[in-house]
């Protein structure tokens, strides 16, 4: 078990490193929205990728980790990470590093990057992509980060879960906006 935990920790550190200095825009996108993705309550946060919690203590001075209530096949429990409005950037979870994007398993069973529609109400990069186009270097770095993770079965199960959530939100948005 120790070796497995050490292995997954190393893989996440490699993925984090790909995104260490990469941001969605060439400048600080938090200036546009007053850092809405970093603000919130104990019920606002990000899902950790399977095993990513091994990089953290149970709680820290600037974050809390708790059970998300999501259990994937194989009894893989997904944790929920909340921060207190500011963070140690080098310790941000993968979900924070890649936001507003998310990996999506397409119909060819390949990984695409899509906007994380769960953030449509807080992120102007999602709601107004023509005005705020995502930096191509950022997209490339997100792809590189996931090249370290795509061979891990728990990660693939999680990506399927996220992809299903995305499809449900997209269908709801299409239904809502087609009736407007």
C-alpha cells in the first residue's frame, strides 16, 4: 500500500509540475472576475482526483478536505477540497490548476478538453470565450499533465464520471436555452 501511495503521489506531482506556471490567460484571470473560483463557503470547492489527497494532510491552515459523497466503481471515494480564499499556489489541486477546463472522454474513448460547465456561473472565460480566449500554451500544458495520468484506472473512472456530469449539464443548458 505504501508503494502504491508513493507511486500515485509521484504521478500527481509530475502532472502538477506541467501546470506550475501555466494559467488560462496570459495574465491573471482572477482580475476579470475578482477571483470567484477561489471564493466561497465550505460547500464550494473542487473534487480531488482519485488518490490526490495523498499529497495533503487531512486539513491545513488554508484548506479542508472532506468526503464528497461520490463513490466510483471499485469503491473509489472522491474527496472534496475547499480553500479559505487564498492558497499556496504550488499546492493547488489539479482541478484548480486546470480550471476552467476539464478532461472529457469523447465517443472515441479519447480525452478532449472541454469547458467545465459546473463553473459557468462564476467564470467569464466559460460564459464569454470569444472575449476571453484560453491561452493555447495552457491547453497544451493541461494535455501534458494528463499524459501522466491517463494510464491510471481510478483516474479514467473519474474522468468518465466527470464526462457524464458534463453531458448532463450540457443537455440541461441546451434544453433551457432552446426554450428561451
